[in-house]
C-alpha cells in the first residue's frame, strides 16, 4: 500500500533536521574559532616548565612557593599557595611563560635561562630562625625547545644550591666582624663584556636575588660602553623583600640578553651574596 503520509513526513523531518544541522555547524565553527584564537595567543609564548619535587618541600610550614625565572630577556613569576597543591602528588609543574620575540631578542635554542623557587612561611619579613636560611632551590640551563615547553627540575635530592648557601650563611653568623649585617640594602653590579661584539646597539641587563628581579633596557649601548668594551650596571635591592630578608649566602643571578650577542642570545652568571657592599659578577664569559 502506498504511504500517503510519506511527503509530509519528509517535509517534517527536513524542518527539524536542517535547522539542527545548521545550529551544530554554527557552534562547531564558533568553538573552532575560539580555540584557534586561544592557540594563536599561546603560539607567541615561550614556556619553561619548572617541575618541583614536592617530597623535598616542607608543605606543613610553607604558606606559598614563589617560582621566578628570567627567560628570553623577561621576568616570569608565579606564587603558588600551598592550599592549592594536591599533597598526594609527588611533583608540581609550574609553567613560566614569556614572549618568544621582542624588539631586543628572539628565542633560540640553547639560550640560557634560570629559575628559582622559594618556600615562604608566615613570617615573610623576619630574619631566618634556627640559624637557617628559608629553603629554596635554583637551576639553570639552555632552551631545548621553542614550540614546546623546556623542562627544568627544582628541589631534586641531589641539588646543592641550598646547602651551599646555608654553609655561607652559617659561617657569617659565627664571624666576629659582621657589622655590615645591619645594612638595609644589597648592591649587585652586572658586567657584560662585549669585546666580541663592539658594535652592539641595545640589550637587556638584569639581576635577581631573593625572588626579586631588577632589569634595564639599554637602548644605546654605544653611549655606555666602557673603553674596555663592557657594560656595567648597578642594581640596589632593599633587603626586606616580600618573601623575607636578603641574607649573606643568598643566591643571586645576573643576565644579559640581545640578538646581537654572539652564541646564546641570553647569557647568565650566578654567585652567592658575600657582603652588602657591591657584589660584582659578569653575565657572560667571552669565548
């Protein structure tokens, strides 16, 4: 028997299916556009993934962890509340993101960077107690990837950064003449030797101590270049920081970044604070 309702059924289905397909296609296009826009933003970012070993962190007596790095001529910083950490996990990954390219430097493989992490307790402005520096760890390396994150480990069982700093700090406490401990500031002089690139135009120069970074863009290097082809820049830090007081023995870093620098476009050096006068350190070694 011929189904006389067939044409009406087809018309009814078309009235439902066609609008439904249109709606699905619309939302699909919208979602694709949204994700594409999000991805485009991320494509401009260079990522260093700091992997923290939680088994070597005092989660009970720490309020938050400051993770800070100098990457591709930029500072990147995150404060991670302990209350936000899943304490059943053995590690925590923190992504530090900076621009891949600026008007001074473009990220390239093996460019140097550093990352430090500080365990911050409730007494952020007090002097370290029990003859101990508040625990921290630092690590440095070269960029292994540009399009995907470069991984760096912190608070590893073999790291000696904290123990080395603690030894210098403890020795200073025992010294008979430590009158400069009363200083309210600490000074870091960054030296950038440039004899292998005498015609350099501009660069970024930076220093970090106790989770604080100071930097300066030098737009006309030639006007500040010394007779022996060096840039020298002094940064003065207040000893009372938002995560505790800078102490003798604290680790500090210095860096210089520019596309005009031979070899790695960002190069860094590290040392321990030995006094509160001028702590001088080259940001790079001539090759």
